[in-house]
């Protein structure tokens, strides 16, 4: 049986005594969401540091395909992608310092893969909402922080180009490192993106 949104997310989070409140916000709360829009939750805790440390184990019953802290958000944000796919952002009020672009190694490649597919799903939601201005800005940011470190020279003009360039670059690094990356994140996200951008399989 799959996760029921947003009820199951709220239930899981409020099972932790350190979490005071969980509030659905953003387009899902406003009723303006698209099929790919993320589910944003504002999380309030008495001791946010302690709760953030527990969050990966706390949210494990949701069985996320992707789960990692957002490297670039202005506030602490735990990002998950559930089967479906459904993107979940758990947002705290505390400020978060933006990280530098990825350094590509055999050990960071799986994290980079998760970050790319989470980002791609979010970009897909903006494309579906016809936010072409946001997509253009984010593609440049995606290139600077993730694609360029992988050796992709050109800034992609579209989400489809970004996906194609990323897959080729990732596959090349897998061969170079002699280490494969799980395709679970790609398998969860890519099918819904093909409908948007005519992506090749």
C-alpha cells in the first residue's frame, strides 16, 4: 500500500516528540499545484538540531527513493522523492549555508545522482506550470553546481538536454570509477519527464 499524502507524512513526523507542528504549505496548500508539484511542509521543533539528526530514520517508513538535505536552500530542507514519484520538502526555519558545487568522486557519485533526479523532478513541475523563466535560471544553476563538475561543457537549453547530458556524463564516470550507481532514482523520475520533454529512453 502506498503513502497517502499529505496525511502519512504529517503522521510520521508528529510521532517524534521533538516536533511541535507540521504544516502543508506552497502550491499544494493553495490548491494551485500541478501533477508534479512538490509537497512542502513547514516543520517546527523545539530543538531543530536534534530533530534534523533523527529525520532520516524518522522518515524511513515512507520508504523514500531519494532522501538528502538540500545543499542550496536558504533554510534547512530535507528533500525526499517517494515512489510515484512525489517530491517532499521538509522545511525548517533555521538558515542553511549554500554548499559549493559538487566534487565528483566515486563516493559522491550516488549522492550526485540523487540530487540530479530530485532537481530534475522539481524542474519538471516548473515546466508543467509553464514557468519557463524559472526553468532557464535553474538550468544555469544546475550546470554550475552539478553538470559542470561532471565535465558537461555547455549549459543545457532544456530539461531534456540536461537529462541527456547528465546520463552520459554519469555513465562515463561510472566506467572511470568502476562503480555503478543505482538506477532507482532514475527509474522513479524519468518516466514522468518523458511526457514533458520527449526524452529518449
